């Protein structure tokens, strides 16, 4: 069996001390570039690979937090893949490296009158840990963040390593942001629809909530495509996010408009209301319809041709990547890109088998 190269082997060949070799291998300052280059070249010649698992045993346990909306109620449509992506990345890269994962779920997009004691307790305990400097890193959903930018900046200034997913939190001092390209998603929606209907056909666009970054980004991309390509279709926009009777009836009324030839939406919640309206009005399969996100109800709607396509924003890959780059930084000091864009996909009935169970994990990682 070939003996594994150690730092001591590099020291012996170069004549430098353990401390100097350590500085060179870890990209630290305090040595000349000539010395660094000589050590790195020797390490390459000796086929040296750092043993991060062994090194982690000599390092204090690091605590990272996943802070995302919970998966109950209407959150069950979009957020389960976000949790799974983070857990998978931690299990693969951090679990055996002396990194502990703390989960802090909270209620997102709650109706104004809603109360949630569990959420308040989770966030209160998390804030206490953040204030006390007990958290080394956090992966946070930027779209629904329960912390404003100034509060996050206070924590990052004190040493917290923060990665946001889903969207950015400008001014937070975060290490990296991992998200889909929402402008491209909006453009894709517009292209899919306008290629399938006549120029005089109306389009119902369920635009979600304007102050949600991802929703507004998709809307902007949609509008830009329509303008740049001189599309003359009349677009009816509904700004509706909560799943309730009023919003549903508004969608149902518009689906029934005789000039509407196509419908689309920006979120899982609007997708649920839209598919129901198509079924109950008898217009399912008669209108071009594109839903948003992958969850069991939407997959069934696709199989039954209520929707012809689904737009997959890949929340799994967003949180998987976010957790991975955070762990890489904490363990190896590998600084991630400022902005990491995760690919999104258009899902058809013909390729839905890739998304119905854990087979989708391989598919989603391939487009990071």
C-alpha cells in the first residue's frame, strides 16, 4: 500500500518548517510568494491531499443553521425540497467533519391575523444564539427572511458566515447568494406561451406578490420578452398570493374570459389556485397553461394535461449549493462566488419521471 503523503514529507523535501508549510497550503499570509510556490509545487509532486476529516477532529465543533419556512400548511408546496437540499449537503460534506446542523423553521407568508408560537420560540432562541456568537454559519431563505438587512449585518460583522438562497438580502454582509435567474424564468414563460397561441389571444398572468423578489423578477422578465418581441397579446395580471376564496374566485373569473387563450403563474400557491380554476371551469386542456414548481398536486395536474408544462426553479439545488459552499468556506477557507445562479427547467409530461421521486436529485445536481 502506498504511504500517504503528509505535511512532514513536504517539510523534509523543502526544508521549511511545519508552520511555513501550513501557511502555504492554506493560502495564509506571512510568507513570500517564492516560498509559497515552491511548497505548493512540492505538494503537487508528492501528490499531497489534505485530510480534512482528521483535521476536523482537532477543531472545535462548528454550528451551522438552516433557517427556512416550515413545510406545513401552504408552505408544503414549495419548501420541502429546500430542506432536503440543505440536509443532503450537510450529510455529504459536514456531518463527518465536526459540523453540527441546527434547523430553525418558521411560518412564511402567514396571513396578517395569523399567530404562531412555535415560530416565535424558534426565532427567539436563534436570535439568542446569534447574539451570543454561538452560530458559525447560516443558510437563510432570502425571500422570506425574518431578519432585516441591518440585523443580519450586525451578525455578519461579528463573524457570522451567511449564505442566502432563493434571493439576496442586500446590505446583509452575506458571503454568497444562491438563486435562480428569475428574469430568465419570466422570459421563458412568455416565449412558451406566445409560441403556442395566436397574437390576438389573451394571457392571464398570475403575478403573485409584487414585494416578493422572485415573483417580481419573473414578472419583469415576462414583460421584457413581450415588449422586445413585439407581442401584441393582451395580458391580464392578477396580484394574488394567499390561497383564499377571494383570490380563487378572481382567478376563476379570469380563466372564464372568452378571449383568454393561455394562463401562467409565478408561484406554487398561485399554481394551486390556477389548476383548480381550470378544472372547475372545464377549461383544463383547452387553454395553454403553465404551472409553477414541483410538488405532488402539480405533477398530477401535468399528467392530466391541466398544465402543459411546469417551471422548476430548483429550490433543492439552491439550498444544497448554499449549504455546500458554506461548509467549504468554514472547513477549507474556500471563498464562494458572490452570486451563484442555479439552472431552472421546463418540465413536460414526457420527462416527469425524473421528478417523481429521489431520481430527481441526480437530475437537479447536474444543472448547478
